[in-house]
């Protein structure tokens, strides 16, 4: 089995987002497409990495959902939606479930 991931972009919380979350420090979200190769198929998934910069400390939180689709185009489309709405790792499972039901 061969596994890899590809970076698809980053967004950050702006002033309005920070007010909504009661945060007063920089928060970045990175989005990745993951790829798993087995002998007979290729499957794509998504990983979100959240970085919070609090004083001199960087904390990270991530979530990875594998085997979403065998279409990289579909996964990239989903990643663009997640990035647009600034979905965090903790919300990935629920939002992904809703997005997949809609399709």
C-alpha cells in the first residue's frame, strides 16, 4: 500500500472569525488531499490541519478521513468547499457527511 498527501491550500481566521470563536491569536487551517494505493484501486481522502499560534507556542490539531472517493476531482471539489467555509478538523466528519449526502 502506498499513501501520500497533497497540499491544496490554507486559510486563516480573520477578525470576524476570531470574535465568533472568542480567540485572540492567529489560527490557520491547511487542507490536504490524501491518496491510498492498494493493488487494485486508488482512493482519495481529506486531511485538515489546524494551527494555533498562542504566544511562543504552536498547537496543532488534525483530522483525516480516508476513502471518500476514487475520484480526485470530487475530493478537490469538497476541499474547496471546506476551505471556503473554514471547516476545522473537529467539524470535518459532520460537514463531510452532509456534503456526501447532498451529492
